[in-house]
C-alpha cells in the first residue's frame, strides 16, 4: 500500500507543479499565458514531444534508453518531404511509407539490443548519428518544401467545434466507465478498494480540467489535429500498458529481468516490439513536424530525444526501469512545453531555457532516487 501512496503522491505533485507554473507565468505575462491563443500554441508545441514520450515511456520502463528518436523524426520527416515534393506522391502513400520506415528503423535497433546484446545506449547513440547522416545525404542539405495542402492539414488544421465536444463527452463517459470496471475487477479479485470519493473525485477533477481545456481551445480556433493524434495514441498505449499481457511483461522486464525470464517471458521479442513501437511513433512525430513546418529540414528533430527523456523522467518514470506511467509522461511533456512557452513569452534568452530544463531534469532524477532510498529505509 505504501508504494501505491507514493505513486499517487508523485502524480499529485506533478499536477501541483503544473498549476504553479501556469500561475507563475500568468502573473509574469499579465494574463497572456492563459489566453486561448497561447493555450492553443502550447497544445501544438507539446504534441510531438508528447508522442515521443509515449514510446519513450515503454523503452525506459523496460530498462533501456533511445537516443535516436530525434534523428528518426528528422529522417522520416525528410523522407516524407522528398516523396511528396520531389516525387509528387500523394499524402496517404507518403504517410504509410514514412511510418513503415520508422518501423524498420525501430526493428533494426531493437534487433541489435534484443538479439545481439549490444547496450541500447550504444545502439541508439550510433543510430542518432547514422540517421542524421542519412538525412544529410539524401536531402543534400536542402530544405524541401512546400508540402501539399492535404499533408499540411495534419499539423496545422483544427477539428470542428461540435466534433470536439462530442469527443469530449465520449472521453468523460469512458473515464467513469473505466473507474467503475476497475473497482468491480478489484472487488472480484478480493483486493483492497479505495473509497468511492477518492476514485470518482479524481476522475471528476480530470474531466473538469479537460472540459476547461477544450473550451479554451475552441474559443480560439479549435482543437488542433496533432493534439487529437496525441490523445488517441496516448489512450491506446495507456490501455495496452495497463490491460494487456504485453504491457505487464514490459513492466516485469524492467522491474527484474532475471525474474521475468524465469517466469517464461520472451524478453528478446518484447524488447524488439518496444523499439519497433518507438520507431513508429518517431515517424508519426516526423510527419507532424514536417506538416507543421510545411517543409523537411536537416535540423528537424534536433535534441528532441533529450526533451522526450526529460518529459518521461519528470513524469515519474524511473531510469532503473519497471516504474512509470504514460499519463505522467504526458504531464511531463506539458510541463516542459509550458516552461519553454512561458520563458519565450518573457523574452528569456535561449541559454537560460536550456539551463532551467537541465536543472529540472537533474532534480527529477534526484527525487526518483531519494524516493527509492526512503522506500528501502
């Protein structure tokens, strides 16, 4: 029970920290930070890192790391631009080939890690340089633009207001159904059940915050399509991580690989799946970025791997493996984007932004280590 309390405390701490950031930047920007226009910008800024953070959560929970995601974002985005601008491909084939490319790159790296035993740090560090080099080679160092209107819609368009509210209602109903089913499942297994006030109160607060968020987005231009893509991806992998055998195996491998092996879990195959998923999500990030920029550039995705790792660690995922949630990582991505956005609005010099984010990352890792020491004592 103590472990559960610590995890809940970490989640509430994240929400409290996010609220403090919003309040501080709102005061320092005279209210501009929480304007509908800026909230829309913030939502669009966090989507790519959020998508990468979903995959990175699985990688780190499994006890590994992926330093190549930024380069995969750049390479796959460049491939999408080349296919559409130079070879005049239509949008759907471009998307399919781009995602397939990301999957193949993920399989290649996962094969080295899972079946050849090369540390993920080395494999993905090499991948980071290889993929960036390939991008430079195939693009000739050029910026490739412009993209078709249908492709640009992926990163720049908004969904209709009515549709956004319909989706909001579906999410709210689904959230309450999930809580009811979880309580029924725990009761059927004879496990301890928290009070209804705690469970339903938490989901009620979540629904209220989401409703306010959607209302503010609709007050400007609506819900950005990239944000909808992030929500769909996050929802799918939250379900996978919590309700499937694959998800449980990933946590078991990261928690104690030897015990997982003795339990009959196919560690190599599951690790290959994890890196394949990371490659696919990186390609989706590349598509969104190229669409938003309306171009493929050689610098696309630069340093994104560090932002994704920082978001995941800030969100409570342990670098030791076995512990972490996708929801926490999404909150971590929102915290990172909020800090970037707020400091940019205040015209803070870019070097200070790197310093602040670096200090936050160190603090997050320290808190993780300190909590583990306290738990052992």
